């Protein structure tokens, strides 16, 4: 694991707020978050690592568009236990896409089985299961805790100018000490969904864009933390 940068988040985020409108470096859902990381000098890190430390505590930074109505990607994380690999999963449960390749680009919830015969279940873990009860992929408590244990949520206003998104930092909170059961309850209630985003290449190997945990309601996630500290207001 690489050494994480130690940041005085209230000070550094106040500097970003003072800059006013900042052009996003990247299009799409992750554009603001990536730009904030660039501004803070945070280099892209492995998916299993947080972004920085604050007072010695590892912290993951997430940007939130204040008026956004779309789904928010919380993180991407492959299951710690996989009884089928990507290609095996696509061969058994996938479909043929427009290019004649096996693919599995679907959204999973606990509500009902999708046409491909998959859904989510939650017990002391989060599981992808099929209609016969086979547990295909499993995320444990420790898998989830690794990505969400301490979270700095940066709330931003957003606007478009000449087809480029700009944002302004408004406030930031640090939520810490995740109640994992509360998070699992969000999955159970379909307030957190899982997107599979994979297809096979011409060579037959998998092209996986990352299994995404997404939510339409960031505030419900924030309620799953035992501690909340206002870093910027």
C-alpha cells in the first residue's frame, strides 16, 4: 500500500471554495471528484485504497452535486469472493450485445430477479444470487468497510458552460465509523444498487469497467455513520 498524503482538509477545501467556479477536468459522473483530487494533489490510487489521511485517519473523498437527481457512484469494488469469474458469469447469465460479444451490463437490486436471472440478497454479506439460490459473488463486511469507513463528502454547485461542467465547492462534512449493517440495509431497501459493467473482448477475455455501487440518495448513506464533523460551511 502506498503512503497516503496527509491533508488539512478544512484548509485545503476552503481554498477551493474561495476559487469560485472551477472547470471540471473530465466529463461524466466522476468529473468533479477527479478534479477535486487533482486540485488537492491526490494521485489516482488503487481502488482498494482511500485518497488521503486527515489527522492520521484514512479518508475517501466523494464529491456530491447538490441538486443532482441522477444516480451517484459511491465506489467500484469487485467481490471478495467470486465463485465464477467475469467470463464464466457472462457465459452463464449474460447476453449477446450488438457486436456479437457476450456482455452483462445490468443493474441489480434486492427487489426482483432481472431477466438474466440475477438479484441481490443481504445477510451478513451482500450477495449476487441466481434463481436456484447459487451465491455467485459475495462482498463481506470487511470488503465494504475498506472503501467507506471514513468519508469526506464535498457538496458542490454545478453548471454547464459551453458543454463543459463547472463546479463550486459549497460545504464539506466528514462522516466516520461506518455502521455496516445500516449500509447493508440500504442495499436491502434498494437505496444502494449494484451495476455490472462488463463484456468480452474479441480475444475472449473480460473487459470490466468496474462493479459500481450506486445510490440516488447520498444523505441516506451519510446517516449510516456514527460520527459527523462539519469541515467547511
